[in-house]
C-alpha cells in the first residue's frame, strides 16, 4: 500500500512537471490563434463606424501649466511630484494626475534627479 502511494505521487508529479514544461507551447498556440482571428476580423470590411466618444477629458496643457506654475513656485526651484499633487488637489484643480502627466510628457516638467522635478 505504501509503495502504491509512492508510485501514484511520483507519477502525478512527473505528469505535472511535463504539463508545466509544455505550457509555453500551449500559450504560443493560443496566441497565434488570437492573432489569426484578429487579422481575419480586420480584413472583413465593416460599414461606416459610429463616432467614438472619448471618456478622457480634454486637457489644455497651457491652461494646466498656468494653474500649476504658481503652485510649483511655492514648492521652490525643485520639487517632488507628490507635493505638487497634494497642492493641486488641495486647490481643487481638475484632472491633476492627467495634467501633470501631460506636462511631464511634453517636457514642461522635467526630472532633476533623486525624485525631484523642475519647471522648465
């Protein structure tokens, strides 16, 4: 009975290790199938597409810069973004995260090193 239990456990572990070692092949098959279906779906002509409604609010980076610049000046020459977020939230500025990210992406707020940023 003990030997039968050991054999069952060893066979189960061997089978499990084999399945795990072959998972990358299964994932590749699934990924290729999804790609083929998406290419086939893209090739099918569709009728006129309805206008999409953006759920992202329109950001005017110039306006965001005008509102955030005085707050950044309060923090000094270099500042941490966390403090700028806190000041902007306490002043009830709209879309603080999106505004600061847009200003960083456009190069208005640039990294100064060690987690600090400067206003360009």
